[in-house]
C-alpha cells in the first residue's frame, strides 16, 4: 500500500478519537500512535513535487498538527470543519491542497468564473492569504485575485473578466461584484470559509449564506474557526455534507508557550506605564491592542512623542494607509503597531515577541485572537494586559474562557504615593437615596415655587366659546337661512 494512502487512512481513523465521547486515555494513546508512526514530513502528505519544492524553499519540512490532518482529507475531496487556535498553520493547510487541485485540473477556465473561493473577514487577512498562495504556488501555473473593499472596484472587475483560479475576498465587496454580474460562482468547486467566527461577530453570516447559495452544488467546502458557537454549527450543517471534524486543540485556548501577565493599574496611568514597560522589556516587535479607533490613534501619538515610533491600523484608515503601516511593521521600520480588534486576526507577522492589551476586550474570545499574534510557528511569546477598575469583569470572563488565571504583576505606585490599584480595597457601594415627592408650590407669596410677589395668573376656563377679535371690523359669521319654498 502506498505510504501516502496509508497515512491518510490512519489520520482519518485518528480523527475519530477527538470526539467528546472518547475518554482522555484513548485520545492520548491515539496521539502517541500518530507521533510514532505517521506523517513526520510534508512529503508524506501526498502533495505534488512542485508544491513540495516551494514549501521546502521556505524552510518548512515538518507539518503542524492541523496541516497533518487537513491536507490529506482535502485531497480526498471531503468537506471539513476545522477547529484550531490561531498561529497553528491553518492557511497553508488549505492553500496547499487547493494548489495541488488546480495543478491537476485540466478543464478550461471560463470568463468571470473561479475554481476556488476563499472568504475572509478582513482585508489584511485576505491579502496575507493571497501572499501565501503566491509563495507556495511559485512553481504552479495559477492566477489569484484579491477582492476587498477600500479600493476602486474597476481594476478588480478587469481581473475577474478573464477568469481566475483562486479568488480571495471579503463578503461585502464580493456581493457588490455579484450584484453587477462581474463574477459568477456556478463553476466554483472549492469554497473555504476562514475565521468563520469572526465573520459572525462582524455580521457577515447573512452575506455568506447568500454567497454560498450562488456556488455550485458539487463543491468541496472547508470551514475553519477558532471557536465553534451555535451559529457556526448551523452554518456548517446547512452547507457542508458529511464533514470530517478536525480539532487540534480545545476551543478558545491560547498557545501554551505564551507567558501571560496582567497589571492592575489606573486608567490615567496606563500610557505612562506602557512607555516604561516598552523600554524595560526587550521586545523585537510589539503589537498593542485597543478597543476603539480613537484610542488607537491617541496611543500611537503618545508613543511617538515619547520617542517610540509606532504605526496605527484600524477601520477608519484607508486600505493604502493600513497596508503601508503593516509593511513598515513587517520590514522592521517600525517596531510597534497599535491595532484594534478588527485587525487582530489579519496580522500575520513573524517574530512578534510581545502583545500588550492596553484595553481588555469586552468579548473574551477576542483575547485569544489578540495574543495569538505572538508565539507563532512554535516560538515563545509574551502577552501583557493592563487592567483598570472598570475592566475587572472583562478579566474574569477571559480567565473563565481560557481556563486559567493570568499571572498578577505588581503595579507601580501613583504619583501621590497612593498604593497601586491592586492594593487598594474595593470602594463600598453607595446606596441610592430615593427622592421624596414634593408638594405643590404655593401660587402667591414668597418662597420656593412662588411668583415672586406677582399676582397669580387667572385660571384658563376650558370650553369658553370663542368670539371675534375686538377691533377687527369683521362681523361674526352667520349661516344663510334656507330660502322659502
């Protein structure tokens, strides 16, 4: 039996052990069996030689757990529901099989059509997926188009008119092109929904459903998500046929190699403490996350004034500004990037050593995606959170989701010498005093509510018949009497 075929069968059998009805002992035995016997290198996955050469040129020889299971299953043509934490190599897990499929597909490409469609929630993530396709597809004849908002649609329409092999798109701009018939999806045979839970958070699920309805019924669908809420389960059951469920880690659990800490500090002291922290920590590259766009700009300006050059990236920036800021961060021209949650999953930069949560996210799952920007590809990382008094409830929700308590670090004292926030006792709750109803104020006389000695107004009599205004010279209106017969 060929080695690749045997490996794929063993992987499919081992995926059954990830179901909840199996005990922990059986799961451990299955994982040990996988590590001892199968799939130690990319050449065992059954990919074409041209793709393997491109992978080895990038310095990769050993696949990650998600790649070990997704690649052979996609080559078999099955639908897949994949649950994996960020930074585990999910992009290569579906890009490599798509390129392999295009390499062996000899059918002519029709105008305004595409062979594979990849939907992503953000522009940055779509651009990085397209970069991965170009890197791994150097020795494969293919074409790729990035369809996102924030740029002019006319160049995208010209590219789609010829037909492309792979379209990487955000749902909003893709629907715009579908409405103008600039693209058709009836010839699409592979659909990937990447970061499906973030598309749900951003309100894209109705658009995704409309897009899926326009694709071919004979398609292979892959749904990847870091979490698996009820709405994503419903989406999978509606558009996937007998999918293989692959989970390489428990949902909403961050990478174990991340050193997670939290500092309790007052909101007014956060910016000064963050500057001191950046100077003390030996960080190669740092990403600072805020909840709002306005705060991201304020933090970026404060760091520039402190002599720490920083770039800001958020939804109010144009696509050109966002791309320039990201390129400067990637090339090392700027070692600090300030971002909002909308860009958290679209930042795939190597060697990010530190992640600082200037403001804790109000959604605990967003914390996992934020700190997932560090400790990628098996490396270690540091995640530091700054928590003020109003964010204590957010911290409790985060610790409940990730299943552990963050390491508490002592915060510095205030300028006044007062103890730090984590040393101060919680202020007692103030009882709300109920306001007593006041009686009606007197109409005459002095005192509150009076008319200051002025005579009271005459009460208005309701139902008084209206009369003609005096001096108007107009007689009252009379009805004409009926004429006698």
